[in-house]
C-alpha cells in the first residue's frame, strides 16, 4: 500500500499526521487520505507546504481512492465524469462548433478575396475560397487567372453550384459571376 507523502516542514508534517491512522477496510484508508488532503489544503493556503507537496497529497488521495474503489479518478473525480460531461454537452456544442467553422471559413475567404483582387495576369495565382459549411475549397478551383479564363461553361457551373450561386447564363456570364464572387475586379 502507498505511504502518505512527506513534507519538508516538521510542523506541517506533524499537522498532517493528526489525521487519524485508520486501520481496516480500504474505505477507511480513503477517509484518512481525504482528511490528510484537507489538512494539506489548509497548510498550502497559508504557505505551510509547497505547491509540489500539495500536489503529492492530491495524487496520493487519488491513488488511495482508486485502489479502494476500483474507480480511477483524479482527486476524487471519477473516470466516467469526463466522457459523461462531453456527451451531455455535445448537443449544445454542435451549433457552436458549426458557427466557429463558418466564421473561420468567412475570415479565410476575406483574405482569399483580397489576394484575388490583385490578379490581372494569367499567371497570377488565385486563392481558393472555402465552402462556408464544409470549410473545404471545392475540387476544380482554378490555380491561376489563366486557368479560370479557360474553364468551360460546365466547369464554371459546377464551381458556381458548389458555392450555392446561380448557374444561369453562358460561359461568359458564369465566368463574370464567379470572378466577382472570388474577388477579381472587372
């Protein structure tokens, strides 16, 4: 069985040893470890023991509790608590996560449009815009202005549709609409 940790101060050690030494069932050891931890907490609050010494008492209490109950935990927190909280919070976090992803895509798209706004030559690189819901640049996004100018009406329709834009018109109308959407100046 693990022994309670020692501390550097003799007075603090004497105070910690005031926790009654309970011999018997494992839960009695848990009670003693909890009492020692409470004393250590008070000593730590007044500077009687160091942060490391207090941490050693927290760890000791967790080990004693785990060995007595068979439930590993950290300072009295059972191992099932973290996953249970994650499952309970998941429905509330899902819309927040979607909002954060949407905002991240929006910020990235602002930067991409700004970069694309200076493209004038066919060799000028284009920055792909991310889809707001997926955060991914649709496949087939042209790498430079020349590649954009070479896209067919069908390819432009696919890209416009990927961003939820109107696919109406011939290749020239679609190209102007797509260029405006990605930030290229007329």
